[in-house]
C-alpha cells in the first residue's frame, strides 16, 4: 500500500510539473489595480510617463535594468526612466524578466513555459524553447507555473516594454520563490548561458517598504549604492545592516533582493560591466500621498563599457542612421506623397543635399497606417538605386498604387502615419531555427510565386516561427499554409525608422 501511495505521489508530481506544457496564456491580473485596464487610457498614461521621466543622453550598450513594479501613479515615472536608458534602436533577441514572488514561497525559480503573457496592449510572446531548457536541465527551475498566476512583478513591466520597443523580443519570465543565497546562485548559474549582449535582463523590484519618507531616502540610497558597487558581498552586507538598524516601519530594503542578487551573481567578475543610477523617488513624492509608510523606487541600468555599439545595431550586414538621416527620409516620403496628392506632380529631390549614407543602394518598404490599421505597404528588397530614391518611389506606390487599397485621399492623409523599413541583404537559409522573430523578415519563393513579411509583423501579431512562415506562404506567396516546406526561404534584417517629427 505504501508503495502504491509513493507511485501515485510521483505521478501527481510529474503531472503537476509537466502540466505546464498545456498551452495557456497568462492573463493580466494587475490591470485595473496597478495600471489602467483600458488600452487607450494605458497608452496615454505611458506616453505621459515617458515624456516626463528623467532621460539619459548617453547611447549606452545596456545589458540590464532594475525597474520598479508598483502602481504606475507612484513608480511609473521611475520605471520609464529605466526603460528610457535603453537606446530606441537597440534590438535584443530575448528579454529575461526576473521578479521575486510576492504570493508564495518555493525553493527555486519558476519560468512560464506554457503560453504567452497578455496585457491590455496585446500579447507578449514567451520563448518557450528557452523556458523548457531551463526546466529540463536545472532542478532549481522545476517549479510549477502557478507562481505566475497572481504575481504582478513580471506583468507590471510588460506595458512599458510594449510601449517602448517598436519590435518586441520574446520574453523569458522568471519568478524566484526562495530567499536562500546558495539557491539564488544556482539560479544565476542556470541563466548564465543567456547572459550575453544579445539578451536584455530586466530586474523587477521596488526598494524600501513602509519606513517614513526621510528614512526611505537614506535606506534606498545605501541599497542602490551597494548594487552599483557590483559586489554581492557589499549588497548582502548592506541589506543586513539596514535590517539591524531597526528602522521604524521598515519591512524590507528591497522586495526583489533575490532578483537583484541574481543579476549581481551573473555580472560578478566582469570588469566591463558597470551599474549606473538613473533616477529615484518614493511614494511620498506622489501628489496627495503621505510621507509615512512610503515605498522606494530606484531606476538602475547595467551597461557594457567594452562595446560602443547598441545591441543589434552593428553586425556584418547592419546599418545605422542618424536623426538627420531619418528626418530627411521622412521629408522625402511626405513631400513625395503631398506633391502627387495636391499638385499631381513628382517631388524633385535636391540631390546635393543627400548625405552619403542615403546614397547607398538598399532595399526599403514604406508602410502607411491610419489609426493603427494598414493603409498601404510597398517596397523593394534589392535595389541598384540609392535608398533615398527607393523611399520616394515606395512612398508614392504605397499611397496610390497598392492594389489592396484605393488611392489615398487628402482627408485620409491628414491621419496617416508613415513607417520606413530599410532592408539588409537577403540570406538563404536551410533551417528555420535561424529565423529570429522581430529581427528577421522572411521571403518565400517557389517557381514564379513569392511573398514576404517584414520583421515587425510576426511580433505585432504574436506569431510563432511556424505561423510566420504559414501566413507568409499562404497570404503573400499564394503557396498554401504548408507551401514553405518545399520552397526557398530567405531571411533579411530590417531597421524600422520612426517619424519623430509627426
């Protein structure tokens, strides 16, 4: 009988662990509590937070940030400061978001692997392949995903990520349930293979909880400085000293200290990594908030001093554009559409004013949207013509010659947003595992049929690689859902330019 009980217990344990493989998206629980549940209200709030937050003027190579996760009315501006330290043109392969559990204790970490995360702004895709590897290869990660269901520390970071990044990388959401330092070190060791410049780490944590305003400022400063030191020993010692002071009301110096410790373990011994404090406030700084029992918030960024380039910006086939370059390309696109629309003439470009960077022969697509809905998209992959000329022709074609739409009208133009995607060279692949969602566009070709989708389309729709291929094959190349399986597949990188002058 005892043997049967043990066998049944083992079966139930296995079922609990591997029930994570059932596809179930993690639905929002913090919406309406920590941040607005209404999509448009949330977007407006985020816009105001990013407009008013403290920004860094440096073009850092950011490897990690520490961002608060309290209600946006209290900590949102500091969180926006942390995200704003990341260059807008940075492209990461994955974003690891690490938080410490507020709702349950367990002796390890839980990574969500059975679906994607949902917020009012849409779906954030989870890299289930990495999540499954962490679970299968590390006992310290073999904890059920129910640790994520009511936990807000991961979710509260996502709307900032969705609003700030034009192309949203896949995420790896990790909840730490232990306060054992040795276990935290094992968690860091398991994550180490992915602690590389191509991935961003976000540590979700508030700082002091519930001391008076003045005590919070002092305590949070000490804790932040211990993190900036980069020393795990200094950090742990500072937490211990803060506790020993018996500061009235102080429950913790940092609610996500195990998550912060994980980052310090990951960076330990790398002298090229440097921490910088971006901003600080506490809940007592918020309008109509009291100065007693406050919560502290620090925005801290980890940069790589050894690299000058932004992640994803410099590679064998990459290309960059200055703000002046971008402004000139958008001026060409707008003027070309306006001249055709209002005067029925072709806009004449002053070629002498065109910088060398825009004279290179490159492919590009111009996308028109009205209230977020597609209104035209045409371009070229490969061109012997200079980029500025390709943008001009593509802008006119998108506005007036896209067969899916009628020609753009004057009334529509007033509400039209323009997006320019500059394309790198095509690369033929033999393995679809080479496709990185958000980084690569795909071009499928068989016989005289071909079709493409730009890099950002897969992320905007929350597709997997197979769905990206299926939709492109069926809807663009006319080969059917599985037509890509015996077709030629090419990938290319694209730089999406935003119109900052609109």
